[in-house]
C-alpha cells in the first residue's frame, strides 16, 4: 500500500473457516435487492437500520424522502396492569367452562380484559429537494446491498451521473447519506426535517437542523380527557452537513432549511434520541434531555470522514452478516430464470460495480419465480431476513416489534406492538440457527421487564406466584390481558412461550453463566406461575381453565360460537416445553432437588396429552369441537412439533402423521408468518416436497396499492413480507425455516439435509449454521446428495459425543473444541485440523 493510505480488510468469520474439497459452485450472485425506479409506495423503499434507528429510502429524482424511526418512540406511560376484580371474573368463567357452557364462558371472559397496548410512532422525515432537470429516464438504478447494509441510488441528468449512498451505523449511532455528482459543483439541494408528531424545527448557529417533538401521552387522541393528558415521550433529531471545498451552505431561516449550492459532494448526518429511560420510568420524570444528548452525539462524530464512518459501519455489520453463507443451484437441465428475464427486458444497466447480472429488478424476479423457481432468489430472501434482524435488533435496543423498527403510520396496523402468540417469537427464530445470537439480547431484556410487571399481574389478577404475560405488549412491558375479543385477549401463555427461547439459547451456546444469571431465574418464575395456574381436571389430568387456541373459534355442542374452553392443545404443549426446560436446566445446574422442580416433575406426567381426532388430525381443543374455519391461519396445535420438541418422528410417529393431516386440512393459504410456520413444520416432519411448496407459496408479488388487511401473504417489491399489510415476522422467520430444511439438531444429534428439495436445490453449500450442542455446521451437496460436512464446537474446552444422521445412516463421533472436522458422504471423518492452524492472508 502507498504510504499514509489505509486498506479496509474484512475480518475472517465462521463461514471462512471451512471449505469443501469436492463441491464446486458457481460464483454467488451479489446479494442485492434492486429497483429500476423510485419508490411509489412505502413497500418499494429501501429499509436500513442499526437496531435503534431505522430509515426508509424512497430514492426520488427531483426530491428524496427518507422516513425515520427510533425504536423508543411510543405513546403512553408506565401503567398499573393489575385489576383486583379479575379473580371474581376468573372464578365465574371457570364455573361456566366446568358446566359446559362455553359460549357463556366466552362472553363472561370479557370481564378479564386488560388495557389496550400503546402505539409505536414514526420519528419523521428528511426531505431533500434537488435543482435542475428531473429527466433520468433509462439511467435510473436503485439497490439495497445486503453485504454492506447500504442503500444506493444512481441516475443521470444532463450528462451528470448522480449517486446517493445511505447507511445506518451501529458503532456511531448515526444515519448517513452521501450525495455525489460526476461533474464538479453539480450537487445542489435543500434539506429540511419534518414530522407528523407535534414538533418544532430550528437552525443552530453551527448550521445544524434540529427537530424537537413529543409523542402523545395517550394511545389515541380521543382518550385525552380534562386533567388527564400525561406528557409523552420527548424526542430530538439533529442533522449536520459536510460539504466539499468551494461549495456554499445557505440558511433559509423562514423555512428552517439548509441549502447546498455547487458542491462536488455532500454528506448528511442525522442522530436522534428520546427521553425514554426504561419501561418503569414515566417520561415526565425522565432525567434525559434528548436535545443535549443528540447534540453531544453529533459533536462526537461530525469530525469523522465519510470513509471512516463507512469503514466502522462495515466492520460492525459484516462481523455478524458474514457468519453464514448460502449457495443454492438447481439442476443444470433447468434454465436460468434471471437470464430469461433479462432477455425480455429492453435494456439492462449496470450496478455500482459494473455488474449487469444483478440489475434485473427484484420485483420481476418475484413475478417470475412461479415459473423459473430461481434458487438465487431464495438465497436473497434468506439473507434479507438475517439482514433485517441485524438492522432492527441489537444489544441495548428495544425488542423487534411487529414491523421491526420501520413504520410510516401515525396509527400502524395492530399498533406495531410485539405480538406474543407467534409473531414476536418468530422474529427471533433465526437468531440461533442462523448465527446471530447477539441479536436476541433485546428479547431477553424484554422478558426481564415482562417478568416484573407480570409478577404483579399474576399475584393480583390470578392469585398465583411467578409471572405471566399475554397476547400483546408494548414498550412499557404490558403483561396483562388485552382488549377486543377473548379468542386472543385473555391467552396467558405468552410469557411461557418466550421463556422457551431462554433454554434454547443455552442449548445452542452452552453458556452456563447465561443459564445461571438470566435464563434460570426467569424460567423459575414462569414455571411457578404455570404450576399454580394448572387446576385439577377430569380423569386425573391437570388442566388450564380458561383456555383458548389463539385467535380461533369453535362451535360449542349447543351450536353457538365460542373460543373459551379448557386445556387447548397449545396450552399443554407450551407448558410441557417449559417444564422440560426447567427440569433440564436444573440438571445442568445441580438443582434437581429444588422444591419447584419437584412440583414440575409431579405435574408434567399429568398434563392433558395431545389427541387425534376422528378425521386423523391433531385435536386443537381438549374436546372434539366443530371447527367453523378449517383453513384458519394459526397452527397453534402443532406447537409441540415446531418450535417445540415434545412431538418427534422417532418418538411419536402417529402424532406426526396426524400433524401432516392437520397441515393438509389447514391448507397452504395464510399470511406470511403462517406460510413460514408451515414451512418449518413440514421441514421438521422431513417432508421436503411440502416444505418447498410453502417456500414457493411465500414468493408471490403483492399489490402495494391494496392497503386492506388480508390473510394472503406474499412479498412486496422490496422483499418485505405481507400479512397484508407488512409484518416483519415472515421475513425474519424465513431463514430459520430454510435452515430447518438443511439442518436439525438436538443436544446430541445432527440431522443433515433432512428436508432438502433435491430437484429444486440440486447443488448447494451452506456454511456457518449453528446447531444445538454448540456446533457450527457446514454442508455441501451435489445432485441432491450429501458430499461433505464440516463441524466444530464453539465452546472452549468442551467435548461432545454427536450422532450424525443422513438418510437412515447414523454414525456416532466424538468432537473436541478447537478442531475442525470434515466428513464425507458416508459420514466418515476424512480430515481434521486445529483452528489455531488457520492462516489468513496478510495485507
């Protein structure tokens, strides 16, 4: 290198540690979501984020809109979620259920409702207005580069090529935009800040734009009453400009705008913060000053150059993103879908690296997937899910909500609230198998907050020990029942479901400190509630009463619709999962004799078991009620199969067959998250054909103009998944479902390519996936057959006895930490070497 110059070198990650000797794959297509024009709808935009700050880039020519989000901007204040009147209502509901009066119990359950959740808001907008001609026809290109977490726009106007680059830095907590022109002094524009929240904007003496605002103290403006208008969350955004030498910066005081004139380039920096100080601190009592915090944050970074900010961003992001790679190829006899699309297009422009192969708009690839089934689009969607999780959930941030962190609406669908009867859990399914364990930390912080409020709710509302949570929550860790309809509102198994993630984290990482300090105390509280919540039922079983199967109704024996009964299959499966987790955790920690563990061991065999209905499907409720909506979107009664572990092909073949019948009965249709859940369940059943059918079912284009709430699923042009409208759960769950098709595991078993669609992904290689027992797994295959496997243990000083399974062959092998093992297609170890022997090129 030349003296004084720096070369940015990407650090080696886990996918770089092992390479196959026998399988040669084509070069991977660039991981880019591409567009041929500016966004017309929000779901055409480019989502970027750092876990806390998010932005949606529209990419206009005459004007640019960058919509901003900050993950703590919620309505409301801390709340007392307890209600001393609920025990009486609970007793009444239980009596009605015991009497078989299920429709009456459903009506009476409305007395057990809690409060509505609060609402996630948007921060505001960066608005850019450009001078000159706007005719960029035939030259426009826009992309989201997943590999660098960078959004880019380029187009040509009057022989000047303009480019914009956008990213959000986690190390420096700043949204960065660089605008450049190919000719000197060609960049001129005006910039302003705006918000639909109550706000004011002004210019500082340092030529910084400042926007100060406040969130509503109530979730709905109609709820505000005299003498009851609490102060909501305060927020501030600060925008600073760096411009090339010789350019002019003009203050437009009347409009609170800054105008750049005659620049070669300009860099916009935006920082933001709020007065949020935790879920138990009222915003009016907060000691945080978001304006001084934001100005201080800006002062700490504004002297950094664009290249310095970008290098720090890349190093941070790629340390996570580069841990896993996936390459999929179909049979050579099948045509290349991308090439076929390109042949139909009148012209193909180049991307930012001069690559013509990648610039086919992603929307065209989605449209053509029905016919070409291009596996590289599956790769892209897989990595897009990992990208989004990194971008919306990092240590220290809020938990990923229903839309991650991206929201354009004053009143987003379902408040954009964390929804705990599938959606929040699915958000974090990829964190362990797809090697993003740090991204799960906000979930654990959230569970801790839920347990604090949930212990009060359990004690007052249900007169039990431990802690409880229900269907929906918010930034204030709402733990009580919801409002609206008993079929979703009163479901008390949410805390138990999220607690299963605590034990799963240990099974993947073998982190005993985490188990001692974080997981076990929360599992104890959860199990304590469940032991108390169970009551004596019929035939010697313990039962839950009241009980619902999330969001689903049944026809009671008297012909009336109802949703409240006892011992739904999902209730029992979740309780069984938590009980197994705390028993296993107690064995690791030497606490098997604890009084609570002994209670759990006595209760677990008495849980109401799953039953098979006369039609061969798994019963959703304890009684064989008539189902008025056979194609319902939820598959809650299959929890024990996935994500649970109580139903397995080896132990319960008859229940697995019943699960297949259940899936046939439910059908393929449903919102995006339902499609992904079904994909994972079919994979767990090792049914590659149906798992792939659900993958294909997800990759269908959704019309963004249709804003109605629906249940059809599909993808928007920017690969956001649809309910519709947009929800992030399917995007985040998809890589977990694909990984389930490629690797399944227990603490002692690895199942290789258990649901590989051999004719669709005939050749491929995946590196860096994680498996239970602390294993890193790498697999390559060709013509649908396993070629090589690379394994190693991450836990220092550990040793593991693993059973490897592939197509009925099982081999037991001993693995030691620090050693990389390579196995051939017969599962014979053909090579091993120490991680310390790995050598990386010097620069």
